[in-house]
C-alpha cells in the first residue's frame, strides 16, 4: 500500500506540474537567453552556482523578481516584457545587495517584448534561444549531487544505528534518543542553511537536510515501537503524527519535499503502527486531522498534487475500514464523519481555480459511493441513513454552484439504489427514509428547477418515478393496489408542483424541463389509473392522459409536450392491440356485445380523433385520422355481431362522406381511405372465391352456383358496401380529389359487378353439368343482354350518373364511359364464352329445337348490336368479328337443321356436308355483294371482298378435294354445275359491278 501511495503521489505531482513547467520553461528560455548574452560583469553571479529551479529565494545581483501568482495564472501570451537597464557605464560597480528591480524590471505591458526592446533601443532577438537544454555536466555536476547527499545522510543515520546495534555499544533507549537527536540536528542544519542563504545560495541544501532529518525521526520512532518495544502503539502513533505535523510546518520553510515526506509518513503511519483490529474512531480522527492539514497546506502553497494525494489516501483508508465488515455505532459514526470531511469539506479547502469544480465533484462522487457502502455494511440502520442524509444535505449545498449541480442528482440516484436493495425493510423506517430523501433532494430541486437547467427537472422526475417504483417493489402486497394508486397520485404531485411553479416562467419554453415534468406526472397518473381502476380500463386511462397532454401542449404553447402526448397515444394503441377482444375485428368472436370493449375502443377512437383535429404535427394528424377510423371500427366490432360488421363498416363510410362534405378537399382523405380499405378487406374473401372460379372458367370450366359465395355473404360483404360506397361518392365525393374519386368509382364498380353477377347466377342456379348443357347458353345470353342493355341506356343518358356531385365536378362524360364499359363487358363475355370457349358447335350447349327460332339468332343479334358501338374503336376489327360470327352462325344454323338443339352430336351427313359448301359459296357471294355495295361508303369494303374470295377458295377446295370424292352420279354433276355457275357469277360481278373493261387482254389472260 505504501508503494502504491508513493507512486500515486508522484503521478498527481507530475500531472499538476505539467502546466506550470510549460510556463516556467517558456520564461526560463527567455531569461537564459538574456543571461547567455555578453552582459557586463555586474549582471553575473559571482560564483555561477545558483540554480533557478531550486525554488529558493536567493539574492543575486541580477536576479529576476519572482511572482508566483502571476506565473500560475497569467496566460503565456503576451509575455511580460523584460527590460535590461544598460544606461550605466561598463566600468560602474554595484553593490551585491542591489535590488533586482534596479537591474531587471518586469513590465505588464499589453504589447509583446519585442516592442519594449525596440522602445529601449535594444535588439535582443539574436540572443534568445528556443528552449533550455541540460548538459551532462549540468545534470550530474549541479543538480543530482545535493539530493544524493541528502539521501546519503539519511542512510548514514540508519547505518549508524545499525552499527551501534551490531556492536552492542549503545542501549536501545540510547539508540532511539540518538536517532531523534540526529534527526533534529539535520533539521537544525537545514535551518542554518536557510539563514545562511547568502553563502549557500542553493535551496536544495536545506531541503535535503530537512528531508533526511524527517526520515530519521520517522525511523527512530518506528524502531522504538516495532524493534525495541520501548513505547506502545498510542505513543508511537502520536509521535508519528507529531513528525507529520512537523513535516507540514517545515514545508512552509523548506519547500515541497518536506510536504511529500509528511504525506507519505502521515498516511502510512497507521499501517506501520497498528497491529490487529484498529481503533476505528481514533484512526478516523487521525486521518481527518492529517488529511485536513495536508489539504490546508495544499491550498496555501498552491500544491494541487498534495491535496489530491491526501484525499486519495484518505479515501483508501476509508475503503480499508469499510472492508473490515460490520461496524458498531461509534465506528460507523466516525467513518461516516470522515467520509463527509474527505468528500465535502476538505476539497473546498484544498482546491481552487479552474479545475477545482472537477476535483470537488470527483471527491463528492467517491464520498457518495463510500457512504452507500457504509449504509449497506451497517445493516441499513437509521444511524447510517442519517449519515447519508447529512451527505445529501452537503451535496445539495454544493449544488448551488452551476458546475456542481449534477451532484444532487447523483446523490438522489444513489439513495434510490440503496433503498431498492434494502433487504426486507421495516415499513416505518422505509417510509421515514424515503420521505427524508424526497424532502432533501426534491425540495432543493423545486427551489432551483426554474433557475437552473434540465438536471433539476430530471432529478424531480427521477425522484417521483424512482421513488414510487422502489416503494412498489419493496412494499407491494396483494390487496394494496388502491393504496399504491394513491401513492402514485401523491408522487405525481411532485412534478405537478414544479410545473405549477414554473407556469409563468419566461424561460419555460427554451428547453425540455417542462415536458420532462409533464411526462413524469402523466406516467404516474397512468400507473395510478392502472392500479386503482379495473384492468380493462387501462387503455382508457392512457388515452385520457394522452388527450390531456395534447391540451396541455396547447395551453403551455410547448410543442415538446405534444410529442409526449403522441408517445402516450401510441401506448394506448399498443394496449388495445394486445387485448383479447382484438379478434373481434376480423369476426372471430361470440355474437354477444362486449360493452367494456366498446368503451375501450371508443375512448381510443376519441383520442385519435382529438389528435387528428387539434395536433400541430401535420403528418401526425393525417395518421391520426386513419387510426381514429380504425379504432371506431374496433368499437363497432365489439357491439355488432360478426355477420353484420361489414354492413357497419359500409354505413360508417357513408357517414364519413356525409361529414366530409363541409370540409376542404382532401381534409378527410385519410379517414375515407381507411374506411374504404376496411370495406375492401371484408369483401376480399368472397371476391377471392369469385375470382378463382372466374379464372377457372377461362380454361373452359363452367361456373356453378354452388362454387360461388353464398348470396347472404355477398349481400353483406359486397352488395351493401358497394351501395354505401356509391352513396358516399354521391354525397361526399367533393371531399377527395379526382384520383380518389376514380379509385372509389372503380372499387364500387367492381363490388357492384361481382354482387350483380352472383345474384344473377341465382336465377338459373346451374348446379351440375347437365344443367349447364341445358341452360348455360340461355343464362349467358341473358347476362350479356342485360349488360349491353344497361350500357345502351347509359349511353342514351337515361341513368343520371352525372347528377353525382363528385362526378359532375370532375367534368367527365360519365354516361359514355359507363355505357361503353358495360357494352364492352357484354361483348367480351359473348366472344370469350359463347363464341370461343363454350361455342355450341364444340361444347355441349342446347340452342333450341326450332330452326331460326332459337338462341343462335339472339346471340348473333346481340353481337351485331354491340359491334355497332365497337365501330368507334376500330371498324376493321369490328368487321372481322362480324365476318367470323356470320360464318359460325351459318354453320350452326345448318347444323341445327339436321341435328336439333344439341349441335355436338357426332357425324355429318352427305347432304349436310354438300350444303356447307353451298353455304360457303353463298356467304362468299354475300360478302362480295356487301363489299361492292359499301365500297363508296366504307374504306374497309375491300376486307369483305377479300373474305369473299377466301370463302370461295375454301368452297372450291372442299368441292374438289372432299365432296367430289364422296359423290356419284347426278349429285356429283350437280355439285360441279353449282360450283361452276357460282364461280362465273362471282367473276361476272367483279367484272361488271367493279367496272373492269371486258376486252382487257390482261384480265382475259388472267
């Protein structure tokens, strides 16, 4: 321990002397530069043995006036000007006692030394070296020998005593007395060297003699006690203490080495003298006096290293005494008072200057830790807590200084930590301790919070929250929820009182003090509500607190409080999301209403609506709108049976749209968007089922009614929401922009179309493949007729969709858009299903038993009516579809004449096959006539003629390749005659009606 203490002392000394050495080296460089110049002899020392670093007050003819305070405090720039008085002649003699101010004058001028030198007419720039350097001769010739001599004298004293012991010349008592006399003689020699300073001219001589004398005195006293047993521990201890006091006194005359010896000897004396269990009160008293004296000496001599080392050594002894285990009341009291002195009182005496605050704070923190250890090792008794209370008062008193204000917060934290680890405290003692801590730390913080900084507000919040948490952890028992709810309210009163005190403070809005206090009070109110009210109401409590913070932010004009309110609002959402009744949001619960859940979710919705209305955070308001709608939906889900929740959502959407009419465009867009999303989510399941069957139908799989969602589910989840959405667009479409209206119209159209299709499928109720064969074509034809009929009605303007306020505002031709979409849907359905996938020619479909009076002409008529509208999109494409439909219609009618209603009967008769060739020729002639007749009116008439030629080629190929091989006799002759006359007729028509010249040799050759 002694070696560690010595190393620590030297380390602190080096740290303290670093800054001083820099300033001293700078000034020494200047002065030595002057001294190296060729000055006259009257400015030089007579013997050249003086040492500027010795620290003594040597009188030299050309000495520099030493000003300790200026050197310690003044900045290095600008340097004081040193002016050499050279107005005397070279031969003039001066008295050795001449004052240094006559030769060298230090001028505290605001200008650099160069200006002073120029003012005196002296150029000294070339005579000034950069930095001092120590040569081998200077180090081992001037500096070390004196200190080595002092050490040698101390060793000689020890060897002298040892020689007397080995030779048996002197009795033990005589040896000790001679040792004491020898030490005193060395100290007397140091005094003589001081008095003969004019001859010695070196302060290290007296310092070495004094150090050797003090070491000899320490050694003599220790020998008397430890070697010879001449004195007891008490006398030896008193003797060492006396030598320590002598060392501190001698340091005032001989310098720091004596103080260093006093520091090491004074702190090591108890360890060297005591054997076994020490007397803790006596040791504490001694340490307090010894460290106190060293601290006073440190302050007077400005030796910071001495004060720091003394306090560290005293703290080390405090750790040793605390490590000895449980202490009785006297020992606890003495150690506690010692800790208070070392941590609070002595640092005030020992330190000053810029680093004093940091050192005092460090000492106070160490004292707080040691006092906490004393409380813990002392069994958390009232005496130990009382000592901690004294420490707390001192920490609060030190907190008057702005740099030391965190000390009170640190003390409060240590106190709460101690109370938290207090094992099984007695209720009365615990309450007394907690009340005292809150009174000390909370009262001081209340007085300073609006004159200080954020640390006091944090201290109040920490005391309120931490104190309640510690009390809850230490004293809570089953059945005490009401009492602790009241305690939480009382704890909330502490930050509440601080808020009330600072309400009129002008600097309240400049930092986070007010919001810190408000957040702490709000959290305690939530805890009080959670303990004092039923568990299911916690979300309501948090929502109410969040709303209160929002209102408080408006009254206090402090946006930070609003941010705290947002945090509590998020907490309310988390509590609601974690409740058991959240499953009712997607219909997984009983049908009985849950009125507690209704109140919870309604309170959350009201809170979110308030934030959406009154919050200053614009983006947050938009989010709060959507959250309010979602929470309101949750409240509805708690009260309405699961089957009717989608209907409630749809009605809510309509009500929102009605309310949004009176607001600016886009103001309620988030709320409407969330409501629309809820409608879509509820419709997603039946829509998914319907869409899956539709996708299968695209590969030829018939859509059976049993595979579609039930009509009741479709009505609740799709049809009624679609109607509500339409009502919302009609009444409140102006509350959203054009994009929002288009999205709403698309969703309403999809939902309405799906609901209508499912409802229509119920009319025929096709549940098997047999029913599909018998009625599917009729069902599809009617569905397509309905779509096209509604489309044409819309095109004629008989459905006043434009009366929708939102659509009238958009400036769109709604009738044309809706009508065109419906006609296109009907035509697409007809072409995909009735023509391609489920064509009666290759898919079993009953068309009717009567020729021409069946479904085929109806399908063709519907297609031609729809293609009339399609002409506006692409006339050429529409004509191509017409040609294909006519050909398929002709083949189907011919097939129906021979096989009846079901056209997929296997086998084709010979007559039917010949009639197909005749049909192809007839269609070719008809297409040609249509193309010729429409040549002047239509630019695509040529397409009809090309189609005519293709059909003619098909007929010729069929007759020659297939029909002729199967016919015999008159039938073969008749077929060729018909084909020949048809070809001649077609050629004649091309030549006659297209006005081709008959004598054109090129045409004839062709």
